[in-house]
């Protein structure tokens, strides 16, 4: 359940306060005061068996006595009575409740969870939504509702604040009030028994009174819902999150290097980045980020120009920039020449642009105009220190005048000081120009803009085309199935490498020897120097027990080393079961870098992909990046760039750059392998050698969990559903590949639209398109497989000939469809086949209704819809559009031809 009945929370026609009271200081009296004094225009009805009136309004002894239906109930009574109150409210037609009361957890009382479940059971038959329990309450300045025990009613604003913690919510309200900061809504989720962050993001994404969303998160319950809702919300408005509990002390030990490295906070960070959100770490930073992003400023790059009347302030800003995601702009020569003409001869002649302590408003205006037109800069930070030589307010007015003609120009301001700077800051705030107290705060705000742009770009950027073939999935699945059938959970090194090879990940050939003599014989057949390793499921880190020998050049050396290794391992790990040895060719790539790539499991977000510097000291080096699968080439590249080892991979001095495409492709393949075989719990490739010639896996370890092989439900982002791909045959015998769309299909999708008749394009998009812009194409090709599905028919040459899609509502009740067939493919049955395929998919996922808007003149689509059982009825206010509707629960599957 997601957004259903949340309209009753945000826009109720009547409210009941169950547990209202008159005793001063009681929670019932405090909430009653806040609710009655907030100015809500509808009726507020109090319920308390012991009161005649509350706040001079007639009180009712029980919910059953309420004379009218209320949409929203606010409950402050004892927990034991709440399940019955919820049942009574549901029976009276109430659709949402805010349960402020605590006492539902094991820490509160032994029977707390049982009471909580009875409350949810009472709500379920009525689809009554519950916020809480154990929460501050709910505030909406737009609806003038203060159903909370907060100490103040916040100012009206356009930022929604959703907090898991009641105490943090009140602290933020107080902090914001002192700074003149307002909110559209404030929601305290408390124990999140029903309504959670995903539900709030789904609703607030479409809320017209909210321009930005702020989250205070302690934990996430439903990771997939959070990611789906978060990515939708972040595409429409800024989402800023502050997450507590950053310590990794509670992380549990895992079976492999990778599992030990994937700290939960790193995974949260990866999730927020993948969803297009901006994460901040302090309350002060939170409000800076909200102010900056809600100003509407958006960057095209990460280069900052600094304009200042103080060399010292410019140095402080430059120092702060060194640890931010941004960088100091290199001014274009033509900009420097222009500044030479505009500024005194003693200006700094570089960036920061120092214009001297006596700079008046005109000097600021001239320099700022030049910097805003500099091709080498993406934003400008304007600094001012108070002096007796010039007026700070006049300088501020000059900046304001320039920006009045350039709305949303990428300019940040910082007027240092207090008394002299206060008037300038007030004027900036009045005109929604971001302003900060210190240079480091201003640079941090620039960093927020850079990070937000990066995350938004990753959300919508077209990934590079896949440069590798489809894997041999059947072979890999057979290998894993055989291990599970044998009752084992850990693949041997040879088996693990065979799985990687099935996914076209280069591996060094490895053979098994059961004893030292056989090890020598295997080495002789391989020839040349070899590597000898102990073979045991019980030994994770072979080098720790002397289980690895390198560069053995003769069979005799191998046999001797095996005998010594066997004795040493038995001494150091006497409990380990030893199956023998592995022998592989010694790879000599002196300029290669040792990397680690793999899979781990996070208790909240499920499987994650990890990358970083590898080798035996991998835990000590602790250079890693974590990402949620699935991955594409661009996401993999970004993941690599977040590590320190990326600088070495880029090349230096006489060291050539490593093959970055090969590394990125390996990460994509690892993520794809995980999506195809969810029973894989952990995977280590360490070391993965990388140089200018490509990559090769020298060692690999895979752990499987049979019970996890039932599907991809544990993935925070549903992976590409490869099982849906198959061959379809048209009526004329032509064979096409039918599969879900991939992000990499954006160019081919655009080409299909461009090669179609303009009239057909207008029929599909309900209007003419002069172009098929990137953002539209990206949105149609980068879909959330959990809530959407788009099936493409692909010719042998890779051209897309047709596409059909559905987009489901958050409750998975109904979905809107759309279809387009390339003009030269019409009349061959492709549209009919695609519609049947998507309707079959909709039935399998449990949707109850499919609908679409069709131009009244689009007779072929209307005839097709009617043939499939759709009902045609008038559409929206536009008389040229009709709505076609199919009840899937009643309709029979149409026959495919």
C-alpha cells in the first residue's frame, strides 16, 4: 500500500481528535490547543469519555457517537484502546489516522508489538492509513492543520519535511523558525507501522504546494518502495536527506572480503545517490542545501569563479573548494582580457578575482557580468568583507541589479561579518539569492549543487552501448544448481571461475590437483611458471595460512611446494577440510593494478556491488565504492571514479591508463550475473588485474544461498528481467527479439521515432513533436521495472521496430498503456502482438485495470483496443481525446496470433 487514502491526511474535510483533553500540560490538551488554533476551516470533533467540552467545543464520549464522517483522526489515547478506536473509526468511514501515542514496541512493554498488530488488523478492512505510532504528529501549513504536540506552528513555505524522529522534528522546527524558514508539510513517521518514507515521497512528488522534500532518516523498511518513490520524486523536485547512525560498528562480519567491506552507511549513501537525492550530514548544512536547491539554480559543470574584495576571503574559499566536489575555474583568456579593461591595474589577474578593498558597486557589477559570461566557469561566488572604503549594502545592490536581468543565474553570495553584512543578507534573502555567512559555507553550498547535478545526471544520462555479448546464462545456472544439489554453499575456485567465464569475464585457466604428485603433473601440462593454491571451502583467505605460492617454475618445485603447503596449512588451520590444490598459469603483467570486484548483501538494501583496490591488504587499504545493482556502463564508470585507485588507473608518467571500459564492463557483468541468479549471496574477484590490455580474474569465490533463488524481491532496484526476453514471429514469418527495454536503447528508440511518419508520432504522443529530446527519450528508456514495463521488438540489426509500455500506480491497481509501431512495420500484426504481450504481463503482476488516452481520430488504435476488450468513453476536458479502459479482472486473455 502506498498513496491510497493519503489525500485524507493532507486534505481532510473533517478531523476527529481521539483522546482530547483539558488538563493543562497533558498531550491531549496540547494537541487540542494546536489543532483548534491552527485555523483549519473544517469541523474538528473531540472524543473523550470523561469530558463534556474541549476548547469550548462539544465533546463526544466515543467514536461511535460522532455525528459526521471524519476523513482524518488524531489519536493520543492509551495504546490498549487504540485498536478498537481504529476499528470504530474505519466503520464510520475514516480513511487516515495519526497515532501519536507510544507504547507499541518491545522496549515499551512486552505486549506492545501485539497491540500494534491488532491496530493494523483493525485498519486493514477499511484501508485506513496510519501515521505512527509514537510520533510527533502531522502539520500542514497549506491546510492549516497542526495535529501535533510541537511547541510552535511553522511558517508557511514550500518545503516538506518528513522525519522519523519526533525530537528531531521539533528541533528542526525551532531551528527553522529562528531563520524565517517555512514548510508546506511536516510529517513525523515514528515507528512507521504503515505509512513510511516511500509513501510520503510518492505523495509529495505530486504535491503542488511542495517545491523540495527534506527527509530525516534513521532506517528504511521497504528499500524497493523507497528507491522507486525516491527516483520518481527526485526527477520532479529536489530531495535532500540527512541520515543518522553513520557508524559501521554494528556491521556484521561476512564470509568474504567484500561482505566485510560493505558497511551499511556506505550502502545508504549509494542508495541516496542512485535515487538522485542529495545527502547532507549536519542540520546547518541541511538548511543551506534546501536554500540553495530551492533557489532554482542549476549548474552545467563543477567550475567555480570567485569574486572578492578581500584576498584573504578568496584564499579561504579556495581552500574550502579543495575538499569539495567542485574545482577552481581557469578563466578563459578573453575573460582575463576583458577584466583587464574593466578593473584597476592592481586586480589579481586570476581566479579568485580580487577587485581590492575599495571596490564600489560598479566594480562588482562589471566583474560579475564578465564572470557570468566566462566559458571556463559554471558558477560564481561573490564575497564581500566590510571596509570603510566602500559600502557593503551598495555592493549587494549592484549584484542584485545584475541578477534581476539574469534569473536563476548560478551566483552564490557571502557577505562576511555581522552588523555591516546583515542588511545585505536581508536584501539577498528577499530576492531568493542564496547567501551564506562564511566562505566555507558558501563553497559547501556550491558542492551541494555539484553533487545534486551529478546525481541527477546519473539518474537520466544515456549509458554507452553494450560492447559485449549476452552471457551463457544456462551454463552458469547449471554450475550453481549442481553445487546447491550437492549440498554445498561455496563454489570451488574452478567452479567460480567457470561461472565468471560464462559471463565473459576473463579468467586465468585453473585446474584441480588432489595431491602434491598430481599438482606437479598438472604444472607440467600447463608449462612455464605457475601459481599453486590450497583448495578448501573452509579457508577464506588462503594467504593467511600460507596457502598461496607464486612463480613456481618446474613440476618438482610445484610438488615440493604442495607438500610443504599441506603441512603448514594443517598446522595453521587444523579444522579445515582440504580437497587438494589448484594450479594456474602465473600471469606476468608488471604494470597491472590489483583490484577487487564483487557482491555483498546489505540487510536493508539487499545485494550490492563493490569495487576498489584489491590484494591481500584490501581491508587495511579500505578503498572501495558501493553501488546498487543493476548497473550500466555510466554507473559503473562513476563507481570507479569514486575510489582512490581511479587515479592510478587513469595513468601517470610512463604508466599507461588501464582499460577502463574493460573494468566497467566487468562490474556491469557482475551486477547482471547477480540479477540472473539471485541465489548468489556473495562474490569476490580478488585480485582482478587491470592494465592497458584489459582485465583478468586471478582468484574468485562465490557463496550461494539456495533459499534466495526464488526471485529478485530482495533487490532494492528490480534488475533487468532477462527471463522475459524471447523470439516472436510475425504473421509474415519475420522473427524479432521481444525483450524489456534497456537504458542503452535510448538512441535506437529515438531513431524509431525519427523514422516514423509525423502523423504516427502525433497519434502516440497526442501532439506534434519537432524533436525527440534526450530527457524524454531517457525517461522512456530508463524505467523502473518494479512499477513500469516497456517491451521492445528488435530486428536482427538492433533496430527497434515497436514498443509498448505500461506505467502502474503506486498501489499496483491500475496502469496506463502506450504503444507505437514504426510506420513501415504497420499492418503486419506487430501492434496486436505487442498489446497482447503487455496485457499478459499486466495480468501476471496482478493489475486490475489498464487504461489509455487516445486521440479520437486515431481509429486504428481505437479498433485495436475494442478488439482487445477495451471500453471507450469520453476522456478528459479535451474533446479530441477519448479514454479506453480494460477491466483485467473481468476480461479474458485475448488470443495471440
